[in-house]
């Protein structure tokens, strides 16, 4: 009997098994967790955002490019809004505060911005007071009607004078909190229709 002929196949099998076994053990290990998903609406790639020039609470000119290099959260509303704007801003800025507490270094890269759609009534001082009521980190911007129209158009927002009321008039407007990247490109519409925790979770995913 040729013992050498019998040993060779066994040796080859052992070598093959030693090569396959680590891979098999790896495959049987715990699977990697799937990447977290946002609960807001992804708008990356959309033609949203663009240059504008408005003024802050002190009447100082503020340009869109002044925020270059920072993530930006942009919300269009008005200070006389009886319900939607205060509700959305409350959820947005409470969510931002939660995000800032858990991720201070990332939150430092983000600038929240409130832009009025009612410049006839929203003076710089009034917009400043409104913004400060929600967070010292929130910047309020206003301007002439023409300046505001440029910003509204750039963000594909909706803003129009609505019904007359005993206290003046309402404004019809879209309700979207745009999260923009450091280059000024859109990332997502944050979930202000949900709750602060959802906003904080999305910021933790989208801000790098």
C-alpha cells in the first residue's frame, strides 16, 4: 500500500479547512447594526437654498454666505403667528437643546436661523425678542419685503398674506425646518411635526 498517496489528500483537506474555518466563524458572529435612519424628510440634491441678504435684531446686514462652513437650520415663519410657528419653533429648539447637551462639539457646528415672512410687522427688535424666547443660539432675521421674497424663493418656501383678523391678518406659509450642510446644500427637513427627541436624533445622524 502506498502510504504517501493516502497522506497527501488528508493533508490538503486540513490545509483547506484551516483557511475556511476563520471565515465561517466570522460569518457566525454578531451582525453589524444597520445604519440609523432619519425620521425627517431627505431633501439632499434638491434645488433649495441660495444667496440672500437680510438684517438681524440690531439691523446689521446678514448674508447667507456669512454662515459658510456651518450647518444651518432655517425656518420661515412670523412672530404674530398664533399657533404653528411657536409650536414648530418650540419643538425645533427643544430638540436642538437636547442635541447640544449630548453632542456639544457637533452642535457648535450648527446655526439655527428664523426668517420672518412678515417684514411689515416683524421689525428687527421684534424678531430678536421672538428668537431669544426659544434659544440664545437662534438668530432672527428680517428685511425689506423684496429681501425676504428673495430668501423665500431661494428655499422654495410658501408665504402669502392670508385672512384678515381682528388683530390684523394671518400669513399662509409652509412649515419646514431645513437642515443645510456647511456648503449650504440641503440635507433634510427636520421632523418638527413629531417631537424634540426626533429632532435631536436626526441632528445626531446628519451632523458630522
